[in-house]
């Protein structure tokens, strides 16, 4: 489904990835672990077409991603991928339901249909009644569930989650992971979740460890294919 | 092997059957059958307490003055109802208020393996990664138990998860300090 081959990337003089290899199978939930500064988030950004590697290759569904221009990568991210980040990163000017509807609106869905589809996620993620709230009126856990709904609303083929529970307490984080894994499995979405928390990684099918810019796990092959 | 049933059974053994039965009796006087049922529901976790052990334990508690037996006459065989004594209740209280001895586990098998691996020029980091993988596999199983189980299952699984997580933090810290440890061991 998605693959990194000998990917390297430096920020100025500082190498972040030094030949990272990774394969993620369709429908798999993969946890990418590693110490701070190991390159795990950079690897996720390369897989998602946000960053372009200095060398090496990124493949998604048989297509080379790293050689696409910015416009094509942007379309890929919008149409095929979903994202959840550590702090939700909701648009503060929009209501919760508008935030969830955003990927659909950007993809050209009519507003009414997009809002209707987005609204359905509120019951699914225990957010009923919060549709009209803005991000400042939501708790951390609620905001993160709204972000999760936004990440999944367009039924992406891959959901990239970067420390999705990093700003939450243990119980709230578990609730978010429970919903993330349940929803992803339900719609067959592949998930790549970057985390430094073993309890979060335990929701995944498999984990890999990134150290010094390389994937060093002994368990480097997908469990599904 | 650190399986769920072994883990849970270790927890049960660690908490002492006699004191647990006494604790259940402090709630209300009970028959042996009811005690066994409550024990199995809350503490058995797939490993029910044998009737023989229930009655043998109750007999010992009666002998030691922790419970008294009230015989209830009826049409059939006599039924024994067990009632906790003041001495039994104070023993339960003493047990509840006393903290468990925190075990530092400074000299764990894993630590010994790491040091020996360094001494013998073997790949300590690989051993730690293998251990990390085994721990995470166990954590995945316990997470599944949590997701599919009731509150009691979830809390027991949480106990295991937090312990395994603590081990993993130690593994991470040790990996990060392997170079320093190698110098220390080589002295």
C-alpha cells in the first residue's frame, strides 16, 4: 500500500532520515515509535507527501509519490489521505461540524451534503451536541475527536496520525485511540500512527522503531498483505 | 510465560485467599457457596477457587478464631453460615491499610542479560529490541482484552499494561545509555 525505500532527508546540515525503509500493507495499523528527534515524524511526513526526500523513493498504491509536483502531492493528500496531529489543529473560526466537513468541501462536495456527512460522525465519536461549538469551546479530548472525524470523513485510504494522544491524559487518549482504531477498521483505512507511548502503540497491528533516522525494528514486514 | 491467565493468577495469589475470604465475610455473613461465587466473580478470572480450598480455608479461619460458624437447621443437611469475628475484622483492616512492599527489581534477569551481553561482546541492543517486541505483543493482547471486556477485565489489563509500560521505559532508557554502560562494564 505504502512504502519508503532508502529514504534520506536532511534539514540543513542535520540529517533526519538516513536510509529509512518501511512497508505498510493495506488495512494495516502501524505504530512508528522512537525517541525524540529520531526522525519518526519526518518519516511520516515523507510517506504522506508533505516532505520530499533528498534521496530514496516513496510509493503509494503502485504510484511514485516523491517525484510528483507539489500540486499532485497536494491532491493526493486531499483525496486519499487523512491527518490527525497532536494538537488537533482545528480552524478556530469554524464550528466543529464545519471543521469536520472541511476535507469534503475542499474536495468539491456541496456544502449541505458535506455538513450532513460530517454531522454523522458526531454520534459515532461521542460528540453529539457539539456540532456548533468552536475549537476554543471544546475540551482537549473533544477537540481531538473532532480532528479524528475530520481525518476520517472523506474515507481516506491512509490516515496519518502524529502523536494523536500526545496532549491528552491517559484515559482520554485511550478513548481517542479506541475510536480511531475502531473507525479505521470499520472503513478499511490503513493507519500510520507516530507515537512515543507504548500504550498507544499497543492499539496497532505492528510497530517499528526509528533510531537515528533508520527503521530498526526486527518486525519490519507488514502483518497483512 | 507471562500469559494473561498466569498474570491474573499471580495477582490473585498475591492477594491471599484467606484474607480475601475474610474481607468478603466482613461485608456480610455468608455460606461457603456464596463466598466461592463472589470470589470467582471478582478475583477468580477464569481460575475458580476449588470448593475444597474454600471449606479448608474457612475451617482454618474458624480454628484461629477469625470466623465463627452459625449452623442453620433445615429439612435437608445443616447449612453453615460463616460470620467474621472482631479478631478477623481487625486482621482484614491491618491487611488493607498496610502498603505492599515496593519491589525495586534492581537485579532483573533482563539487566543481567544486558550486562552479560556487553561483557561477551554480544548485541545487547538487539536483545533489548527483542524484549521490547515481546512486551509490545503482550500489551497488544491486553489492549484487546480491555477493548472487548468488562470493567473488571479492563482494570486488570490496565495493571498489566502499566507494569509492561514501565519495563519498556527502562528498556528505552537502557538502549539510550548502552554506550555509557559498555564503558562502565569494561572498567
